């Protein structure tokens, strides 16, 4: 009886390992050079509360280096909009295909 219950466990473990492997032809994250960075505008609410923090965003970058979309991975909600607005203005080096770039911004008072 133990073998029957162990088989699904083994199958799930193997599936978990293969789920994290990169797809052939897919560019790894974070491999493109950033040509132009824009510093986020420090939000007024953050200034009033002396809030600082780190925001993590995954930017989908088009082959021409412009940002197509952003997805927030983590960070304080008060700082997110400023980080997203800034990243949309960033420019990466051109590449053969679209890529996903992990960006980590530390936002603090000037």
C-alpha cells in the first residue's frame, strides 16, 4: 500500500523540478543592459510619513528596449506607483526578442 501513495508524491516532485526549467529559446531574466534609468518621484504621502523602502517589479521589455508592461512583485503600496511610472520611462538595450527584467528600486527621501 505504501508504494501506491508514494508514486503520486514522486510524480509531483519531478513535475516541480521540471516546471522551473527555462523554456528553450527564452532569454533569461535580467540579462539586458539598461541604457537609461529614471529616478522615481518621491510621493508626497511618503514624504509626510518619512517612508522609505524597496519596490520589486518585473518589467516586460520589447525587442526595441522600451517597457511594454510592469508587474509588481513586492513593496510598499505607497511607493509602487512612483516606481512603476519611473520604470515605464526606462530604456534597455535592443535584443532579438522580448524579455522579462527584474528591477529592484530603493525609494527614499531626497
